[in-house]
C-alpha cells in the first residue's frame, strides 16, 4: 500500500493515514508513504511514521512552480510498484490521478473535508475532469461526500462514505485531569467545553469564540464554565487576539450591567444600548425591531451616553 498526503504536519488526514498504516502493518502488509510538500517544522507525525518503520519520501512540491515534480512522483510510484495507491485530500487526489494514469495500479481517493476556501473553482473543475482516473473514491462523512459530489457535478451516491477510523484515546487518570484543570485555570469550572483541531478558518473556531457571549447567557448565574481549544495552525495568533477581545467585551459587559443596576438609565435606554453596543445593531435595525423611527432610537442612545458620561464624571 502506498499512501500519499499533502504534507506531514499534525492534522486529521495525517492521523487517519497513520492509524491506517499501523493496522495494515499488523496484518503483514507493507506500507510506503509520499508527502507532496517538504518536511514540516513539527515532526510529530513524521516521527510516528518513522517509529513504525515507514520512511516518508518528500517531493518538495511547495508551490505551483514545482508542479513538474509530478514526473518524479510517477517515477517513484513505478519504483515502489504498490498493489494499491491511497491518496488523501484534494491536491494529492488530483496529482496522483495524473501521475499514476496508465500504470494499472488501483487508486483510492479519500475526501477528508468540505473544501470551502475561495479560488478553488479550477481545482473542482479539474477534479471533475479527472475523476474517472481513480478506481474508487470515499469521504469521511456524508456531508463531505454530498458537498464534493455537488461541487464537481457527480450524481448523489457516487462517493461512498467511510467514517474516520481514529482510535479512541483511553481516559487519563483523575490526577492528570485535575492537574490540567489547575494548569489551565479551570479548576473551579462546573463544565468545560473542549475543542480539538487544526487552527484554521475551515474549522470554525473563530465562530465559536464570537458566539461565546450568547452561549454565556445560557449558563446558570451560580456556575462558571470554561473553554479549552487544543491545536496548532496558521490562525493561532488571530484566535488568541479574538479570545482576548471576547474576554474584554465580557468584562465590559459585566461592568456595564453593574452600572445599569445603579439606575442611571431607563429600561428602554438599557435595551437599546445593549442592542447597539453588544449586538452591533444599527439605529435603523433597532427601530425596525421596536416599530419606531431610527431618529428616536438615535436620540435615546445619545441621551443614554450623556447620562453615562455624567455618571462617570461624578464618580471621579
């Protein structure tokens, strides 16, 4: 079996390929591995393959300028002479179809994600054009299968579904979990929301962070909940900044709620101020919600701001 991946950085497809390789080895099959890109900085996946006796071949196809290396891929496939080729993700699927054409080796393509990034129209067109070159194609979920079929113009049901076969991790002992809670500052939390994945916009962690203010409204006042996101990726710094921004807004909201409790604003002014400042609604949107003019809403908000300014000035 020859497995082909885009790269060997830590990710879901790489983990699936690693677990699959382990099971194949247990059944006395030989496994080879090719990475289209150069070796990654994070060596954890590469080291895991090496520990199993699988030495990756790197093609260094790091940009479109390196596309000519597809001929190197074809030579490698011919040299390895596998019984089956299994490629993972869009780019390896496309490249491997072209590189293995005419060699008579069965090719399995696996779709791991619903590819929603911009400027992928050409790749979807090429995917549809070369689809007959693969012997079989499967996806890791029905959602990804149906999305990909629609994107490249295939009949529903063309792509079969085999769910990700990642082995479950045994539950750690209670002492380890207690230490993690303490280290992350979550030891007083009644509940913890956990998320694991590559820190990339496709995973939607930014959407989760932006929804935290709404989620927090459903938390009982007597409880404290925590959120842990485990992963690495190009969006890390952006997510860290967004998390800090969300947290600062939360503190501002708490301070403002206490301020509201002081009786400075009327109930109408409080409601409009929340909608405008925390929900981001315009005066026109608030006006439509309340069945009044946006001028009236603007006047009410301006009065609320003046009251708050006066209150702060009196507090020193």
